[in-house]
C-alpha cells in the first residue's frame, strides 16, 4: 500500500479534490493524509469516484483542518476513526492492524505551551493504541530535521535543511516511540524534497513527514 501526506491548501474549493484524486491515481497512492483541507466540522463523504474522504476542522470556518483520503479498496478496511485535534484511523490489515495518525501541528507563531500540548496529546494517542498495531504518524509537523548518521535509526540520509527546535522535539518523539522518519530514508529529486516554499520563492523547507514504526522496516 503506497501512502503519502500532502499540505493541499484546501480541498473545499471546487475542483481541488479532483486534483488530489488525479495525483493519487498518477502515483498509485492508496491513502493520502491531507493538511489544510479546510472542510468545516467533522465527517466523511464518498467522492464521485467512489473513494472516501474523512475530514476534521473548526466548526464555523474554512481554516486549517486535516483529513485522510482513502482509495475505495482501502476504505472498506476502516474499523475506527477519531476526529479530534489529531485524527486517528484504525485499519484492518495483515499481518497486523494499522493505527494511523494524521496531524497538523501548530505553526511557527504558536507558543511553547501549544507545542507541548500537541505532543502530549499525540503521545497519549500512541500510548492508548494497541501495542501490536503498526503505527504510522504523518502530516505537517512545522518542523525541520537534519540528516545525522548518529541518528540513522530515526533519520535517514536524504532529509533537507538544518534541524530547528521543533525538529528536535520531533526527533525526541520518534526516539521515544520507535518511529523512523520514512521520507528521509530514500533518495528523491531535490524538487521533490521540499514541502514548503517561502512567499519570495527563495527558501525551501521540508516540514511534512511520514513516521513509521521502525520495527516494520525491511
């Protein structure tokens, strides 16, 4: 099953969800985590192509929000879903079930208390998930991690940029939960590494990640 995470800057606007579906088909993605999809409230719906979109956002605004798009073959495997600040979905899979978290971390203007609350909530979810499940955490972490041979069990050699304070929190979280930053483990074309571009076009950062239980690496 190929998965990805994408800050889509809205799927609420007409035609945007169709772009997601075309891109996922082109790249043969079965599950796509969405940040900033901007659907208000919480719920799910079936797309025109028979796939499923689950969303969670503020009740009365088209700001921020997150979601998960699932291919119609994968949507049948959903056995549980929680629409809180961090979306969790549990999938019936083999050889073990999957607990998947889609996140949209506080932005760079958030204070330290909000960041700590985010990671405490995420840790509570990890602690409450069935221990035998494969864990996948993905989304927009608003953090930068570096490539480091001393942390090769957590970060691969194909990251982008310099680590910042948020990045160290992310690394600590991975270390505590046996997670690996999966999209730093494989080579990519430089233009496919960055997931954030500054308004002036001069700065490129990687702030979206897929974290996966390291025991399932092969």
